[in-house]
C-alpha cells in the first residue's frame, strides 16, 4: 500500500499487489515449530506460514511447496 498526498492535505491510497515470498515448486529446509489446528506441522519462513502435513514439532524436514496463498503455503515432505 502506498500513500500519496494529494491537494487539500488528503491522502490517496494506491494498493500494490505483493508477490508471494515463496514460489510453487520451491524446495526449502524448514524447522517445524508448532501445530496447525488441523494437526499439520507448521513453520514460518520469510513471513509465510508453511503447513506441512505429517510433520511434528521439532522436526527438521525438506519440503516442496505445492500450494501458495496470500499469507500461507502448503509444503509436501520430500525424501
């Protein structure tokens, strides 16, 4: 979001779409630091919440990103 001052002291807000910080198909090493409400492992990487099915807290796993949303992503454990 960008604020610009326009005539009369008011601000005009221009919304700028942010690009995801993780990409579909990207492989990451993550440390699982919690559980999601549905029981999936959870990690925070680059400001994103990464949901990792079949992972437990304190696991360190390599994941491949299979789905990306605005604020979260889903990673699949790869071997």
